[in-house]
């Protein structure tokens, strides 16, 4: 029987390694022509994560746990390295030592995701299969902020003449900012706020909003791919944000299932 830690490790690496590779691509596209060293470093990370994806293809859910744990450690080092690179770029940007088309919030956003990926690999090697039920609030704070950021990026990268879509993106940004604040309030009320009824309502409310944003991203992706709207959004970026919304919905489903189990708290 397949080891669940092996299966989950391969799933996390499959999803997040592609995300990290695309982050490096987006950064490289946002740098100016003279920022050759930063572009070269980004391209090195693209190559690094492509190699990880190639090696990943050699594993199956029936692979030995020890081999997968060793692979997790190697991928962890790659995730930590790209996190460090992203924070370096953020520092250069905030100190005005470089000027590029990469928003500081975007750089911070993608570095948070690298840190999340690295942490998941550490958890898996410690035998933690999925985010713990007691981490429901913290995990949602993280992903709600990611979704709020996405809405802001979409709104800023659409051409201003796409007034209807820009307004929709702003509405999603406001909606998710409110959900973030609500989640932070619930977080500050811990541990008393960790009751099944409260957490169930919390997850349900988030799920409805994320599904709505996911559908908006899907529509935007299709319009961008068909060149039916005006924007500076790379088609791959549109698909990238759609996949992350899908991932959040999967995690909410895992948490909802954990709440239904007896004595999960």
C-alpha cells in the first residue's frame, strides 16, 4: 500500500515546483534590460526547478519513503534558495537600488509562497501529512491574503479601459481584504475561537468567496488567451493564479473533512 506521506510529498512538489519556476519567469520578465545579473539568477532558478520536475517524474506513490524524504530535503534547499533570492530583490526594490516592473507586493507575495512550500516539506519529513486541524485559521489567513493580492494584481495589470473587469477585480480585492481581517480577528481570539461551529462557518464563507474568485480568474484566463481583452497579463500568469485558487479550495475541503471526524479537536 502506498505511503500517504510519499503521495502527499510528490503532490506538493508537483504543484509548488511549477509555481516556483513560474515565479522566476515572471520576475525575469519584469526586470529591465540592464538588470542582467538578476535576470540570469532568475533563469538559473527556472533551470533548477525544471530539473526538479524531471526528477519528480521518476518517483511514484510506491517509491520508498526514505528516498522521497531525501528528495524533499533537496527540494527544500531549492525553495529556501529562491526565497532568499526573492527577498534580496525585494530589498533592492524597497531601497530604490533597482527599478523594475515587479511590484514590491508581488515580490513579497511570491516569497511568502516559497516560505510556505519550504515549510510544507519540513512538515512532511516530520510525518505531518496535511495541515493540522488546529492550523485552520492560520492556513486560511495565508491563502486569503494570497487571493486578495491576486485580485489587486489583476486590477492593476488590466488596461484601464477594461472598466467593468477592473471594477470586478477591485470588488474581489475588497471582499478578500475583509475576509483577511475577519480571519485575523478569529486568530486573535484563539484558542477560544477554535470551536467546530465557528470554524465550519469560517471555512464555508471562505469557500464561497474563493470559488467565485476562481471562476472570475477562469473567465479572465480564457479572455486573455483568446486576446479578447486588453491587459498586460501574461496568459501563464492568468493560469497560475487560477491554479492557486483551485489549490486553496482543495485545502478547504481537507479542513472541512477534518472537522467532521470525531475528536478532531
